[in-house]
């Protein structure tokens, strides 16, 4: 992508009316646009990050046998009444259709996926099944002050698992914990993310959250340094202030963001729909379920909170919009300037041909060199390449990693190999 044609612009200053760090920095760098509190547009740079996160999640869900669907956002009142959540789900957005019927904008999709599964999965031979989607959710959140962390409209990956019994659910539930850590590893937040024991609601002792430690977090968690697991403040008293794994009493309290959440639903949602399957002996048995959520926008916001400095974003390599930020530094001398331009253009082409994503600052001398470097830091691609009179005098390009101070000259002919 050429910066000369990218329709969005960076801003010299962060937006004043935005409180959260993640939204301030993502807006300033041109990744997102705020439409209203908790409602954002993904701009080209942000959309690329979103798609990368989405692909990582999709790959990992497909690997465990997930089957992807896309359920509607517009959902009829009837199914929500059936589970009692028309009245009990606080943040449900409700609306009336031109047929005078009532609808809810989907805040979660148990009410849709259960009647769906019921039409296809009847027998022990069909089980287990894992259905997921990556889709827009709507919640009328009271506090929408945390930018991408708490949207009123937000994208979620929600998976629902269907099992013959609790033992099978337990096995899959454990496996999903590993899958989630794999996702957070690929997104660059493994080191600061903890498996966290949280309230399980009425049907299960615990649920598990994946909490990423950062000052922007809305939750308080207590971390056991020995086990690398944590407990959400909401249940720490029930556990007598001890680690549920090793009974350690010396837990560190930290602010954290819940980037994911997994839950044993058991028959909480299958029972209201009278959903049973036929077991091997021909008897009817309740379907046992689990659900597994990750907020994609919240994940992106969390990564921005964890990986930035006072100059801008610092993207982990698997989810960066582009791997390389290529800058041409213009020279006064016309001939020299042409040489710089030709070299930069060729580099842009060659790197892309070897499969490397490049954001090319080809804005010429309309933009000062200082502004180009500041934009590179703000946008936060992991590697910056500079072509200038000085580097060309050495048949070289300057390479600098976003998270390191050190600069290095690399010969032009080796550049694709070195970047890789
Ligand atoms: P929270 O406790 O933060 O309100 P939740 O427990 O209600 O979230 P779930 O219903 O389990 O969240 O949703 C699954 C995942 O979706 C969460 O772990 C989070 O990553 C994401 N998520 C939930 N609510 C929002 C929101 N308002 N904006 C962005 N992401 C969200
Ligand atoms: Mg929660």
C-alpha cells in the first residue's frame, strides 16, 4: 500500500474527546474512526489487523474441528423468551419490526444455535459437534468509555460445543484452554495473559477467563506467581483468598482485560428448548454444551494497550497491518532523487513479490522527512526501511526494528532475505 493513495491520514495529536489509550492511539494512527461511544469503523489499516486476528482465530478453530456458520444479528423475541433472557439479559438491544413483532439484536447466540443444532444433531453418533461464527454483536453497555475494549457493537468469535455427557465436555473444555493460549501467543500477548478462574453462574463451579494484565483493564485479578493462573476478584473471597491450584496465599493483584471467556453451559440452554439426543441404548439424554468467546475488537484494543510507547503502536509480527514500513528520503539533487525513487520503487515491488507486506511512504517532498519517520513510529509496523542518499552511497538500505533503537545498513541485494 502506498501512503500517497491511502485515503486515511494520521493525526499530529490524539483525539481530545477520547479517554481510553487504545482508542486514542488507534484513532490517531488512522486504524479506526469513532462513530459514537462504543461504535467504531475499521479503516484500511485497522481492517487489515482485524482480518489477521480473524484468520488466526479461524485457523485455530478449524484445527480443533470447528464448523463455521454465520448467524443473523436480527433475532426474534420468541427464542429469547424461551430461555428467560428477554427479561434477564440487561444489555439486550430491543426493537420492533414493521410487522409489529419484537426483535433483539444478537448479544450472544445460544438462542439461535440451539434450535439450529436441534434440527441436525439427534443421535450419539452425531456428537460431539463444535459450531462457531465470527460476527457482530450488540450490547447496550452502560459504560462504553474503554474504546475498543467495550463496544456497543463489536465483533465476537463465539463457539458452541455439543456433547453427549459432561466428561466429553470436560475434555474439550481443557483443549480449548490450550487453543486460546495458542491464539493469544500468535497475537503477541501470551506473556501478559492469564487463565483466570471466574464465577461459573448457577450451573458450574467456575468459568474461565483469559485476562491480559494492563493498567487499562476493567477487571481486578489475583495472580498466583507459582501456577501462572489467576482468580477474578468476584470470586476471590469464595476461595478464601487462595490460589485454587496450590492454595498459595500470596497473590498479586493486577488490573486486567478479559480478552476471552469459556463457559460450561451444561444443559442451561438445551433444556429450555427440550433438546435431547438418543444415546447408544436408545434412551433420551440431555445435550450438554459449552461456549467459548473472544472479542476481536477487544483483542485488538488490548494489543494496542500492551504494545505501544509514547511514539505510537508496536505491532506483533503476525497481526501487523504490514511487515515493512518503507520510507524514501528525498534528496535536493534531481538525479540523486530519481535514483532514490527508483530504488525505493524496486524495493517495494521486490518485497511484495517475495510475499512481504509493505506500507510505502512515497509521498515525495510534500511531507517532511521528520513527519514520515513520526508516522512510521505511530503506525507501528515492526520493521522500518529507509532509502536515502546516504544509504545508496553504500549500496544499502537502513533497517530498524520498531521495538529496538539500533539501526543497521543492509546491502540492497540481501534485503529481501534479511527482512524475512
Ligand atoms: P464483560 O465481563 O467484559 O462484560 P462478558 O463476560 O459479558 O464480558 P462474554 O459474553 O463472555 O463477555 O463475551 C465473550 C467475549 O466477547 C469477551 O471475553 C470479550 O472478549 C468480548 N466482549 C464482551 N463484551 C464486549 C464488548 N462490549 N465490547 C467488546 N468485546 C466484548
Ligand atoms: Mg465477563
